[in-house]
C-alpha cells in the first residue's frame, strides 16, 4: 500500500506539470540572422515578434484555443542555430508578455554567416520532437530575406528529417527579387502551409501578427487582410 501511495503521488505530481487544457499547437519560430540581416533589421525582427505576441487579438486567439507551446531560435550558417526562448506554454496576456520580453532581450549570436536554410529547417524539426506535449498541430514558422546559399536546401531537409504531420509556413521579407518565389516553391511544406510577404523589415510586426493569428486559430481563422 505504501508503494502504491508513492506511485499515485508521483503520478499526480507529474500530471500537475502538464497544462490541463488540450494542446492545440506546438509552434517553432525560426528567425534569420544571416549576414544579409543588418543590426537595424534584426532589432525590427525581435521587436516585431515581441509586438505580435503582445497584440490583444493574438492573446485572445491564444486564450481561445486553450494555450499553445512556443519555442523560438535564430539561425544563419550550417551549425549556427541558437535558442532564444525555450519551450514555454502561452495561455494568457501574462505568459505571452513574459515570452515577448524574454525574446526582445536576447542578444544576437552571429552576424557574418550565410543562409543555411536547410539546416535551420532540420534543426526546427528536431526541436519540435522535443516539445513537452504531442499537440494536434505542429508548425514551423520560418522567416527570412534570402534563399539558401550554404549546405543542403529545404527539399533535402524534408527528405532527410521527419516532417510527417509538420506544417512549414514562411514570412518572407522580399527586398531581393526572386525570394518570394523561392519560398513558395522550396520552403512551404505540409498541411495548409501558407506564406506572408512584407516588402521590408519595417512592416515585420504587422505581417507577423497576421501570421500568428492564422497559425494559432488554424481552421477557425476566417480571412486575413492581404
């Protein structure tokens, strides 16, 4: 009986660490910090994602689905991926604000490496497997302003890593001609994948807010303004 009591206590302690609501979404954000992104643009990215997480409509969407798991990392060269915000469960304005504050306060790890997009996607797929829960939807949200120019590309990543059931969406900063077509052709992947496009980093927050709303709500999403 004593052993049974210990087992019941341990089980209860384990369950208390898991959110009571069903897991709707595990979201991995992959932020481009390759050499083509200057210091100002990098700050606009950080502030843009932080601002989107603090947006009242985004917070309302998070609450409406019972919370989401969130992880963010930055990427550039082949072996240059760094966690910004590790897996955290966002449920309301307080938790979203805490994640946004932590993200905005991160320091950039690299400035001089090329764009190894395939490696970033491979890393993201591994991170998703480490999510604390198996969520109904698993999404990688990759942002960038240029095509892959180091190592294997996105299609090779999709062949080499397990992307079953994973959706890869994109936020493209289309300052360079051809980038949008490249992301549409090579990067978008999986169920209901979509892309948001902004002409420059100044509109990053607006585009990211639209994107997060669509990703969080999933099939509940009606229509985003173009």
